[in-house]
């Protein structure tokens, strides 16, 4: 339960911190920390405009996507507390739930009949397909290393071995999770949420036609997703046995660190050329294979 | 005794289809089908609920040498149930689908069609029930023949007849392998039966015989590179037949492979790896090719190859588990693959029926001519969506459950595995996750382009929803899909038992108990998901009712004269993907570029197509080569009688010469 609540709290300030980091890095005064939350409140007050081309799918897609994120949150543990619904192989469900949300975002974009949104949908489908193996290799190596297949147990057993290689593995793992998170939440270098040209957008162009309540749902889903991945990273870094209040403090520190990393990346890095993106994402899978090799050494399979 | 009489009655009563007046032919067939479905399902149910190993029903008088005995064990019982569900639902659907043909085709054609349908079903039942080799080959042949007659229902079109014949030839190539395998068994053991396999395998090398059987059965199942009949035959057949063929007939190949594996004694590890590798190649390549298709039914056919790959991966893992003495891996691999057999039979037949509905409403199978169908055909669209979500393995639908079991087989075996084994398993994880991602690409494209957006042609614009008689059977299938998805322990528990009994896996209680608990958690999560989603939607409705809701055109970036032709098409959706997949798929386009000096470009055309490279290399090229040789020989066919007399003379001279030289 604690994990669930902490993710919700983190979702309040993580997107604001990203914006803040970006504005500080570029020397602007920038919006306040809670601007994204205020934006959502504004959206909730507004009415909606629906395209005449769209139908049922367009209307339910944001709710489906948000529901998948909420369900995915139930699978993550916090400290020694287990997740709300832990079971063996919950990370498979985690990945497939998020994929279900993607499925609906993609078909909702196609529902508008707009060529821009079709383009975004095609790109999103391609990139999220390519990122899938990296996530699964990483989690398979967790399973191989710890002998468990549930988020709640994997993270508890991660630091027990006391082997120094775990550090290397943690670093690769954190790096990969950040990168996967950035692909999945449509941030740089694969996608740029602040781009102004429809032709260069991926996620943003898919939700062009949304307004009011539905748009608010989409934003809430995205913010929760940030905090969700932040929580994964936290679990990977911090051993489970520590004091619960220290843990909570560290949780927010890690979420903050995650937000700052995203903000800094977006400030100092240009977006990839669109046709470079597949190569970039496939590289993540390659790095995941390195993580696998590290684990092979760790478990004495590769002398 | 009663059982065999009843079964024989159904076999012989099927002949009456030819003599029933046209009006009642359908009803008669349906009644007969229902009786048979109830009878055989009761047999399976009795066996599964009871404690007996097998249920034996001698078809004719039980004399000593009689080989025509129906033997039902747990594996057979499972397949009987799978066959019955899809065949029955398919036939319910067929009434609406065939209605437009009632005027254009005469009663005899319908008799042949219904008769073949009945016999396809009966032969599939007998394939899984018969152990004797010769009888097995006979019913296997009946299965090929009856499905051939079903495929060529629309034989007025020459291309369909041609496809049908090519299908028949490829089926016989498969049968040839099975026949040889059986003959080898007979030569060694003196018996030609699946029951003799155990005896053969104890004394001889296992791999060569397995490969023979595997090749024969894999042609039926559609493993790459033996899949070449599948993408041709499925689109040619009427949709209820495609649904049955893709949903259950190809599974007979899977059944055969499993039946052989049950008896295997050694060479298990290498067998497992071979199956795993071939399956993953089938899975990835199948869905990769599916993405490039514009013909909806052909797309589904390639996706069938993908799913056979997933089923095969489960089998491969199971066999590896047997080899490594890892009950968890064996149980999860086999159970995942068996459950996927059932799941795929449900959602793939659903999708094929659906494609049939779309075809009836729009008279096209070309995705590029569809679009916006959801407005006029809401039921069909929702059903297709349910099928798509299930086939992509997304929760809370049934595809997720079987893929989850297979994934878990992989993960569970990782921790104690050797280096070599770890690499193989991790490769499979990558393959399976890639298949999942590609399937989502494939079906967002298919659903989005066909049903969403604006209509791309007049055909799509004027489409009307199909009759309730066609949608209700599909709703039945969706209900079953959701049942497995949301209450998986109910179905998985029996499957676990079937697997442990069939493959003699030790100590299954710990693993199967743990996984029933895991599946219960997944079911809870499914429930939570449904509740959260319903809550959000209800609140959304409430929220919107108090706000101003307007409608307007889709955002056109300032351009206001947008047309349906500007939408992303099936081809453009796959453009980026095609860019990456080109080295594998060899897609080609034909166009001439606009030259610089061309001030007013003339009208030009653009064609892009993606051929099945394996079919090209394995069938088209050798055939062309053969045809080339035969053409050269045809020089001798002059049509002049003198020449033919000369040939005869030369021939006799040759015979004389050879016998003088004592060569012949």
C-alpha cells in the first residue's frame, strides 16, 4: 500500500521537477513545481471537443490507458512491504498491462483519421515494439540471478549475495531502466514532448485531438508512469532492509534524481533523427545482453 | 457397445445430407453435428473427470485383429474438446455466411460442402482417437481431402481451384513423411501404431524418426519453412472454413508432434532445442510477414504461423524440461502450449469469422479499401477488437494466460541452468517478447486501418452490419475467451493434470499448486482492472454530462479540405517498420522517379509488394526450374505421326541393343 501511495505522491512533483530542471538549465525563470498539476486542474474544468470522425475507441482509450497504469502500480513493492498483488511472474503482467495501454493509445490515434496521428501511431507502435526485448532481458537476468520472478521478492534478494559485481549490474540496470522509461514515456532522445512541428512528434501528435477530461486522464497516466519507473529504479538501488522512514526519504530522493536526469538530458541533448531511433532502441537490448553476461559471471556459469 | 453404435450412426447418417431437401440440409447437418459434439464431449468429460488412463471404443465388432479402435486418453480428450468448440461455433456462423451463396450455387454444391464439413470434423476427431498407423493415415487423408473440398467451395474462380490443388499436393507431401516414419517403425517392431513407438524408441536412435514425423506434422501445423500452403489456402476458403482450418485443423499437426514426443526416450535435449529454434523462427518471421499483408485473411494466416510458433516454443521448452529433469519447465512449457492451442483456436477462428463478416459487408479483403467500418458495423468491430487484444496476449484476455505460462517456464528454468541452456532460454525470452511487440504492431494496424478513421472507398462507406446469426456465434467465442482470461485457474488446473498424466511429470503438486495461486492473482488483477476501468468510464460520463461537449473536424494543422485518402494507409503505417525489416522480408516497389527535366509530371503508378521469400526459394524457384526443363523436352512433341513412330522405333532399337549388351 505504501508503495502505491508514494508513487501517487511522487507523480505530483516529478513532472514539475523535470520542467524546473529544464528552465534552470536554460536560464529561464520557468513555471512552478506544481504547474503540471495545475494544468490538469484547468483541463478538468474545461469542456471537450470531439472530432466527428472519431468513435467509441477514441472516447475510452484514455481511461483504458490510465487504468492499466493504475493496475501496474499495484505490482510494485516498496521497501520490505510487498506489492498489493504480488505473484510469481508479475513483471510479465506489468509489461503486458503497459502494452495494453499502448495498444489503445495507438488505435485511438488511428480513430481520428488524421495523417499526422497515423504517423505518430506508426512510430509509437514500432518503437514500443523494439524496446520490449530490452525490458524482458533485464528482468530475465534478475530472475536468473535471484532465482525469483516476482518484483516483491527479486528486490528483497538482490543485495543479499554481497558480491561486488552486483554494483556493476545495478549501474547497468539503472541506466537501462532510465532509458527504457524515457522511451516508454516519450521523452528525449527518442521523442521530444516540446517539439512544435507535428511531423517530428511521436506521442504528442497521437493525442492532438484530445481536450478537456480525456486529455487530463492522459496526462495523469503519463505522470504516474514517470513515478512508476522512478519507483522501479529506487527498488533497484536501495536495499530493502533499511528503516522505513529513511526509505521513504530515499524514495523521493531517487524520484528527484530521476527527474533531474531527464531534465538535464532534455536540456543538453538534441533529439535523435527519426530513422536513427530504431538503432538507438536496439542498442538498449544490446546493453541488456551485457547485463546478462555480468550475471553469468556472477552466478559462476561463465568462468 | 452403445458408444460405438452411436458413433457409427453419425458416420453413416452423414451420407443422408445428399438426400435431404435443400431447405433442411443445414438443419440436418447441425443436428448431426450437435449429437456428435455432445457424444464425443461426454466421452472426453468422463475420461477427464474420472481416474482411468484411457477409454477404448472398438468401432466394429471387437475381433482380435480389429485395428479400428477409438482410444481416448487425456491428450486426445483435450483435443476433442478444442475441435468440438470451434467446429460447432463455425457451423453456427456458416448459416449467415453462406446465405448470399444460396441463390448462386445449386443444392449439390451445398450437400458436398456440408458433407465435407462434417467429415473434416469427424476425421479430426478420429485423428486424435486412433492409434493404429494405417487407420491413422486413412483418417489423416480424409482430413486433407475434406478440407480440400471445403477450400474449393468458390471454385468458379480459377485461382481458388489452383490454390486448392496446390494445397492438396502439399498435404500429401506431408503425409508421405508420416507414412515413411510409420513404415520404419513397422520394420523394426512389426507393428504400425503409435503404441509401438515406445518400443522403437527404447531400442533405436530417437532423433531421426522424430524428425521424419516432425516434418510430416509440421507441414500441417505450418511451421516455417513448411508453411507455404497456409497463406494461400486460408484466404481462398470460405471464412467459416478458414476459421476451422486455422483454429483447429493445423492443431492436428501439433497433436501429432505431441503424440510422438510422449513416447520418446532419448535425444530429448537436442529435440527440444530444434523445436524451440524452429518455433521461434516461425513465430518471429510469421508475424513479420503478417505485418506486410494488405489482404486481411492472408494477414490472419501469417499470424497463425506466428501462433504455431508460440505453441511450438512451449513444446520445445517442455521437451527441454523433460531432458533436464526439470518438472517445472516441462509442466509449464507443455501446459502453456496446450492452453495456447485452445486459446488460439478461439481467437483465431473468431478473427476469421470476423474477416468473413467484413468480406460479406464490403466485398473486399483489401485493408486499403476499408476504414471507418466501426461506425456501420459496431458489433463486428468490437468483436475484432476483442480478438486482436486476445491474440496480442494482452490481459485480461486469454492469450495472456498461455503466454504467461510459457514465459514462466523460461524464467523458472533460468536460475539453475547451465551456461548453454541459459543462453538458449534467454534467446527464447527475446524471441517471445519480440513476437509480442510485433503482434501489437500487426493488430493495431489491422484494426485501426480496417475499422477506424474515415472510409477509404465506397465499399467501406456503404457497408452494413451483418446479421445477428453471424455475430452471436462470435459473441459466444468472446465469452469463452474472457472466461479463460478472467477465471484462468478453472481451465489451467485441468490442463496441468492432462500434462502431468500424459507426460509422466513427477512432483507436479508444488509447481502446479503455486501456479494456480499465481493465476488466481492474475484473475484478481483482471477484476481490479475491469472495476477501475468501469469506474473511470462512469465518472467520465458523469463529468462530461456537466461540461460543454462539442464536435468538430479532426485537427488538420490548419488545412481544412482533408479527405479520407490523406489518412495513413496500411502500407504507410508499416513504412517505418518495412525500413528495418527489409533485409528479411525483401519487399520490393515498382515506380519510376520523377525526373528533374519533367516539368509537368505525367500520371504514374506505384506498386509495392512483399513476397514470401521462403515460398519463392522453396516452391516457386524449383518449379520454374522444372518447368524450364520440361519445356525444352517438349520440343519432341511435334504433333506429327511420323515423328512418334520414329520415337517408338528408336525406343525398340534401344531395348534391343541394351539386351544384346546384357545391360537389361
